[in-house]
């Protein structure tokens, strides 16, 4: 089984988000991690490899620092890593997906895995776009995956429950929390990772012109949400308090 | 001089930090309260390869360097000093002398399971009347045919009771003093080897500290580690390296306490503002952070020297001396910053302060460290 896992390096879940003087999100000195949903994808790929044999390639679009996330995946047990650094001022999901799809197109694969969304941009689009470009079926928010006889049996979350979907391989599957418990890299794994291939490519290596991956969506501005105000406790007898609460929800919070 | 970790060291640091935060930290308070270690943590550490970090892969180790080992002990100690000393005593005090002085047979039989973590190790050196005066051990080893017969007691043995393999320093010829000593590898369960008292301690309460009792305990001749007469020398060489592990533990304790105090100072409000808005507290935090960085550089440098096969006795003594005194000072300040809450067991800093004290005492008291440093300066 040849498995390709798309992963992204994101801000740490604990990182403080600030806007800098240029109105952009400040990334100086921010702690970076492998996107937690992508960790589930890497772990699942490794489990399939351990069960059925094969090879796991991890791929990421990012800057030089993304090598740390790729190296972590290699230390967990992935076999090869590919880093694509497009050196574009502005990227959007279309650009990322186009680049990933182009790189994956040149690889042999039976299965493509990824996290269902990244915890920084949170768009949940890239894997779906990659599937569309490559003409593959995609199943999202998967909490259980079985792969056999050229098919994948994926359990995915739906409103109020879950459904089991069968798709022929190759397919794109995105991981949801609960799919598995990712392993810690072992010390031996960390040492072995040093010797595994870490292929670095630019747009030219993929035969892509910058114009072909120009962002179609641009962010106009970034702003921080209003700081959370203190909660309000509504006193009184339940029946009266409920009336006061309903009024507050309608007139103050404006959510009903 | 390069003040940057390699990519592997950074990944190890992150991995152990994540493991410590997610798996060890949630258990630390309860283990301390009950004076009971949760051995499932040891199994997890063995699986990750944390139980034999600096030993070659041929002997079941991770094949990493001493700096990586020091970083691992530091990260574990940041959340649980008992876990830090468990790994440090096992690796530096038991596995290392076998690696350094053992025969190939001894290494295959003992070092491999120790490095793989299927067995736990300990060093039996200290006796009721032989602490700083480690050369005056009274436990005797008398040759008898194919065996040596051991008689005596050891106290304050870290990992005692639970460890499977013990390196015991014995007197083989009283008339020659410390030149009449030898080291032996003794397995738990050997007839004549039992455990006495379990110590109830101020800190590192989840670390098992036991008395070892030897009554006509017969040990095969092949279990002598190194040569007869080398026992004390082996012990001193072992402690030189063990010092780096303890220095790393102290550094971790200090860093952990500082992290807690820094966060708390930003949240706790008095007089309408966070206490960190007060210059007095800012200066306290600045001093704590600076001393911790100094300790870190001393510890990492000692490990670096060892990795580069350069003499490290003076530097490891400096690292242990400074890091342990730093840990005691920083944890005390941390409790101060937490105020009344810091004195309760609801918050972890009182445990860290109780844990810090022993780092000034074991594996060579601060006084002994000063003797070692001065001896190096005046030679």
C-alpha cells in the first residue's frame, strides 16, 4: 500500500495570536506544531503500513520550518518526506491544493490521507480540492477507517450520528479526532529520521508557473475578536429568570 | 561554540516535553501524595526508548549523545522530579558503569535489558557510615570458591526495592581502604539479598529509596564489575557522569517551578492589577530566569564535554552545584510568588520546592562538589 499524507505546520494550540503593524498575523517567535488533525492522518497511515505493508510519504507546502513537522512524521515512522516551498507572497486554498495535487500526481499512491482541517486557517478545503483536481472520491471527518481489497470503508461523522461509506481506492480520506491516538516518536525513530529522504522542491521543480497558482481569494484584513466580557448571572425564580434570559438572548446577545 | 541544538536534539526535546506534559504531569501530584510510582509510565518510557538514551543501539540503547540524555531528564523533571531521578539513577548510576567497565558477557546479559527498559537498575554505594566518605564502605565481599559472599547494608538507595539489577560497591580488603574495594552486579531475588526500610522523604516521594540488606549473599565471580581494587574508582567515575543527570534534574525542577510562577503572576490580581505589574516581582522573575539560563549552559556544557571525550569532572561538579542551588532558590521564590496558595498542595510549587532540596545532597553534596572543583583548580 502506498500512502501519501498531506500535513501542515500550524501555530501551537496555546500560541497567542497578535496582529502586527502591517495588519497581518504575527508569526515571530510563535511555537509551531504539526497540525493535530494531520497527526491523526500520519498515525493512521503508519497503522495501515504496519498491518498491510507498504510505504508512507508525507508531503507539505510550507517554508523551511515545516521540515520540523515533516521530520516528526519521519520519526514516527513515515518513509519519505517532500517539502514544497512555493515562495509566493499570498497563498490561498486553491494555490495550496493545486501545488499538492501537482506533486502527488507524479507519485504512486493507493490512498491519500490528511487532517480534515487545519487549526489555524480552519477552512477544511484543501483535501477536498486535491481530490477534485485528481478526480478522486473524498470522505471527510473520518473516525474509523478500514482498508482492504482495493476499497476503503470509512466511518464519518454526520449530524446526530455517523455513516459508513465505501469508496474504491485510490481515494482521499480526512481524519477527525477519535480516529486514533497518535504515537510519540521513539528515540530510535528520531535517529532513523536523519537518514530518510527529505525532498525539497520549488514551483519550478513541479513545472508550475507562479501565475498558475495565483491566489483567487485574498484576505482584505485581519482583526482580533472582541475580548470576552464577564458572564452575567440572571437572578430570580426560574420562570421569571427564564423570561429575562430569553429577552437578553434576543436583545443583547442577538442570537435568537 | 554553538549555542543551538541539533534537529534531532530539538525533536527529542519536543517529544519528551509533550510526553511529560500529557502522560506524566497529570499523575505527578498523586504519585507524590501516595509515595507510589505509576509503573505504566516506565513501560511507556521504555517503549519510546527513554531508558537507554546514551547507549549504542547494539546494546539496546538509542545511540544518542549525553546532551540528548540530559535534555530528556530535564524535560521529565520539569513536571515530575521523581520521574527524572528514576531515569537518571537507572541510566547513569547502573547502566553506565556496566557499559564502561563491563565485559561483553556482562553487557549482553545486563546492559541490554537495562537499556531496553525491561529491567530497572540502581547503584548501591551509600552506607549508614559511608556517605560523603564513600571510600569507607563496610559491606564485605569475601571470595569463596566460584563465588563472593556479600555481607552488609546499603541505605538511601534510589530505585531500591523495584530495581532488578544493582551495582554494589563492596570492601574486599579492609587493610587497603578504598583501594581494597570492588564492584559487583547483583540481581534482585538472589538468596541473601533482601530489602529493608523504605524511606519516607521530604521530596521525590514517588522515587523509591530503600535499604538493601546482604546476609551471606552469594554472587558468582563473573559478576564482579571491573577488577578487584577498582570498586571505589568505578564509583567515582560513575558519580562524575551521574552528576550531569542530577544537574539536569535540578535544572528541570527549576524551570518547571519558574513556568508555573510566571503564569500565575500574570493571572493573579491584587490591588486591581496582575502581580506581575509590580517591579519587585518583575525583578524576581528576571533573576530566576537568568539563574536558570546560567544553570542550563553549565549542564549542557558538561554534557557536551563528555560527548566530545574531553575531561568533564570539574564542569559536571560545577553544573551539579550550581543547578541544585538554583533549583532550591527558584522553587522557594516560586512558592513566594504563589503566596498562600503556593503553600497548599492544590498547586504544584510546594512539591517542587520539597523535591529541589535533595538535589543539593545526593550524588555528592554541594560541599563535596566544591571539594571536587577546588581540587581541579589547585592541581
